[in-house]
C-alpha cells in the first residue's frame, strides 16, 4: 500500500510541475502577443517588462507573497515570515509542497503580465517594475488569501462560505490583473494621438501580427496547464477523468470564443479582424477558467462564444470612453473574467450568483483600490509616464537604449 501511495505521490507531483511549466510558458505567450500588438519602436521595452516582471514576481512571492496567501494573516503579521502556520492546500495534497509553490508562483506572474500590455508604449519601465514588486508581493497574495487561501475578508466573512467559486482564476488571477491594469491606465492616460479633440478614435496598429498570433497559440497551449493543473492531481481514475474533461472544455471554449469574435467583427466592421479573433480566443479561455470541470463540451463552447462576443463589444466601448488599452487586456481578462465568474453557478451547484457577485466585487475593490494608491504614489514621486518626446521616439531607446529592429530604422 505504501508503494502505491509513493507512486501516486510521484505522478501527481510530476504532473503538477509539468502543468506549472506550461503556465510558465504563458509568459512567452504574453511577450509575443504584446510585442506583436505594439509599434516596433516599443518592442524591446515590452519584452524587457515581461521577462523582468516574471523574475520580480517569483522573487517577491518567495520572499513574502506565498506566506501571506496561505497563512492566517493575523498570525503572519504578528510572528513574521517564518513559514509556520501556512495552511494552504499543500497540507492535504498528494504532491510536494515545493511543487505547490512553483505552480502558484507562475499564476502570480500571469496576473502581472496582464498589466504590462494595458500600460504599453507610454509607461516608465522602472515605475512598472516598482508596481510589480507591490502587486506580486502584497496585493495579489492578500486577495488570494481570501479566495484560495480560505481566510476571512478582513476577518469578516469567508468568500467560499458565501457560495463563491473560482476553479482556476477567472476572477482571482485574470480579473485581478485587469483591475490593477485599469487603475494604472486611468492615471497614466492615453497614448498621444490615440484620441483627438473631436472625439475621433485613431487606430494604432501593431507592428507584427504573426508574432501576436504565435503569442496567442502559446497562451492557448499554456492554458491547458493553467486549468488542467488546477485539478491538483492525475494519478487516479477520478482525477485523470477530471483532467481530461478540463482539457476538452478549455479547448472548446477557446474555439467558441474565436469563432464568435470573428463573426461579430465581420458583421460590425465588414472585415475579418485578426486582432479581434485573437482576443476572442483568449476571451473564451478566460471565460471557462472559472469552471472548466462541470460544463459539457457544448456548454463550454457556448460559454467561450459569449466571451468572444463580449470582448469585441468591450474593446469598442472602452475606446469610446477613451480608456486606451493597446492589447485589449482589460476587456479580455477583466470584463470577460467577470463573465466567467457569473457563469459558474449554471453548471456548479456549490456556487451561487450572489456569492459570485460578492467575490467579484471584493476582488475588484481591493485590487483596484490598492493599485490606485500605489500607482498614485509612484506618479507623485518618480513619475509613471515617459516624456512626450520619448513617447514619440519610442520607449525602446528612452528606456532600454536599443531597438528591436535596428537594421530597419534610418
């Protein structure tokens, strides 16, 4: 019997680590997607943001984030960072605690990656990284402690007891990242030339759509680790079947989202808009992330399609409100993240619509409010926006001193 347990432990740990590696690979997807959707003069800086934020996130989550997220917060602040009293999923799991840390830390990096695209082309690199320190070390872990950590919100209520459920993070990861991004965008302002005084919206096309498409495929692949790993095991008949269902539904939702966004874009713009199709696939993935284990394949496809339709309307609406998001991150991860949370009770009886609303509101208010404070402090001290001249020249030269494509620049 002990040998069977050891084999199960080894298989579950290996599966957990491989899913974490897939989620880590999503960092490459975000890098390629964002580099493809910004102008060529801002490519080096957006790549620097993405690789640097991953290192910052991993370090800050190791230093304090993981303990905040999975410990009793009162005991944590009284006793300091000792690792004692951590009460997360690792205690009862059939995988190594270090595997749990690794899997969780790549989720933190994903949440921060969402921010980088929304503030692209006009934010100072070091201000962004300073925010990443606080976001990954404190802001995200605190809201994570109220959800996956199982702690009461400011000692008042537990979201799980109210009927809140978020299987793999439509709200906990994606909506949280988008909330932080929204706070930054509102304080940062739009790119020069995006909106004119007459209310005309000027399109600023990305420099490399093949790269953006590659990024979307990488994210699509990584999402199987994101959702599949959240089953937390695979070395039993029950868990293996659950993993298969999650994989199937994750893929179905992405397909539904892309098809719906592509058709809607054709109806609205009379063209097959590739960027809308790419965001439609990502929207479908975000929509199913809150609950990929209980819908049927058809339901998952329809949920993804709802996300694909919503993201197109959301991107258009945010432009009308002059909220400049170069890659559509706030719409994909924030607006559709909320949709994903609200779809959970349709197939999961353990959740409730009221619980989902309360949970979503709690996440948004905390992350948006705390992020606004941090962004404002950074704006008042070191500044968060590059100069108009640097923005015109491109932040590659201003922030990194090099260009991504020097041979094509005179």
